C-alpha cells in the first residue's frame, strides 16, 4: 500500500532541530506586496533571563543606605559586608556597590558601558502603597507567582494573559528592516520561550556552543544512501502539496524554513574569537550568540533578538552557600552572569560592533529584603516584586543609574507591607513596558507601532527611560 502524505510525515525520521511554529496559522496568509527595504545598519538585543527571581537587593546595594540594609539582613547572614561590595559612583549621584562576584560589571560600569535600571517590575499602572493596600489600584496578574511573573516580564502586558512576547511583537513590526533575509530574526539558545514568540514571527531554538552551528539543525533520515536520497526527494515533493490548507501550509513553511536555515548554517563554518568565553551554562549560550552575530553579513541579516537563560535564582535557602570552597547559590550565579556578559561584550568589541549589540537582564521578580532562615548555608529570601536590571553595550548611556532606587527599610514607603509584618517587597517605580520600550526604540521600532507592541505604555509618564543613546 502506498503511504499517504499524512503517514509519510508522521513516520519519516526527520529531525529539524528546534525551529518551532510559534506563529498563528492565520499569519501565513499575510504576504507583503512590497519588497522590504533593509536597514543600513545592524542591531541586536540579547536578553539574559535570570530564572527563579534574582535578588536585586544583593546584586546592587546602596552604600548610602547600608545601615538599613545591614540591619535587615546582617544578623541572618544574608548581608554582604560593606568592605566586600564593589563600589561605584554613578554620574547622576549616590554611592552604590555591586555584588563581590561582579568585578566585570563594576569595570564596565566605570567605563560607561553598563547602566543599572532600578526597581523595575510588572505594573498595570503606576501604583502607590496606599492604592496597593486598599485595592484601589490595579495589580499585575498573580503577583509573586513564578510562572505568571516570568510570563508578564516576557510579554510586558501585566493585566492579561498574552500568547506573544514583547521580543516577538517587536520582531513582527521590524521584519522589514531585514530586507529579503530569510534567516530567523529571533533566536533562542535556551529552548522555545514566550519572549520571542510573535504573531508572525517564528523563533529558532538551537543548542549552545558545545554544538557547532553546522550541527544545530541536523536532518536525520535512516537507511542506505539511496534510501535517504529517495526519502528526501519524496519529502521535498510532499511539502509542495495541499498548501491551500492553513495547517498544512503552516507545517510546510516551518519545515522549509528549517531546512533553509540548516543549509545556511552548515555552509558558513564556526566563527572563532580571541575572546575567551567561560565554560559555564551562560557562557556557552552567549558564545553561540556571538557566533551568529559574527555571521550577520554572511546571513544578510540586519536585526536580531536573542534569548539566553540561567536558572537557580529561586534562593529560598542557601543563597550565600559555599560549595567546595567556591561561591554557590546566588553568589555563584552572579559570577556566571558577570563573566559571560563581559565575554560577549568583549567579543563585540573584537568584531567592532559593540555599539550595535545591547545585552540586558530580566528576571521573575526580586526577593524580600527580610531574610528567610539564617546561617551561611541556609539563609535565603522570599518572592518580592521590583528589581534592578543591567543593560550593557556601546550604545548604552552607562555609568549611571536609571529609575528610582527604593528606600531600604522594611515597612518603608516603597514596601508593599506596612504595619507589624513588613517584609521589604518594593513596589516598582518603572514598569517592564517602559524598560522594554526603551530597548525597542533603540532597536528600530517605529513610534507608530508602540501601541500595538506595548498596549499599556501610555499609562506611564514616560516611554523612554533614557539609558540608550
């Protein structure tokens, strides 16, 4: 019996790697009648997601408020000694200290290449403590829930469940800047994610630098050479059939794009750098991103958005643990972040495009100022809200802090909790939408497209936080 097209597609052993069908079926019907005009320059955004809720209170400490910080965290062993913090003096005032694991970030900040955005988080609208506590103000969906806050940081829509991420929606609206390039605009080195999912944009998900680019999208078919050639010919023919049906066309387009991408990557080789990337989870992800950036001209692409991720930041305990005489918990994770981000920046300098690549951090939320537990290998912190984030690149107006650093006092004016049980959970003063919109504007998103990409943005006093040149 001759197998049907459905049987063939179900049974043929063809692994096309991680190129996912992340767009809606209807989007495949939309075909532009105009030839897009490519941008004359290249720009890339690199998202480093710190999964689990990074404790911003220990990542960037106000030295001016160190007594309040130490009073809240010192006795339990969560506070970092003031002498160990890496001091910086922002151009716009104040005295702060980076976590001692982040020597590279201190150096880049002092060079004017790194900026800090203070107390940013998910918001539906500007919110005071009085409005929060009375219920008069609108709160984000499922506040303090990991999965929900990860989603809201990646969608930048805090009042509803969205099927698209802000990176995906930005790509939808800037696809014309890539001209006729066929290589995917959005690439993840950490699996398929909501952040890069658009209405029309499909993301490419590939392995880290332990896998060469030539092998990230293997096409595997079993049998002898003759059988493989026959199967491939049949496979290619079947992909041309029944494309009048939405689902069939969606699947065919995805497979065609995957095969086209595989051929492109297999033909370009594996770029190398004088820069040494750390052999860590995040280091290998950012090295793979650097390889793709190095191939931008070969691939003919002018705009790219990348996603990398490091987990383990849900530090309810063991936040300052020491493992085999090495920093564990958040201390060890921040070491990875600092070294890997520094290596990617150094690679962009090596390529001469440091002004064209901006790396930034996201995380679920920050953590409570008040500790959970006590003792070096036990102490941790609980889920909170507003957090501090890092933005790195040659186009960043670095050496400064943006937004408003909170008052470090549990029960103080920035804390959600007053009364007898304050915890130190900061109400954000900058929304994720403002943060994302500032990056998107630099990337090339037209002002006319802002309402579609960031539907809540007009509720906030400014759409641009000023940290990008």
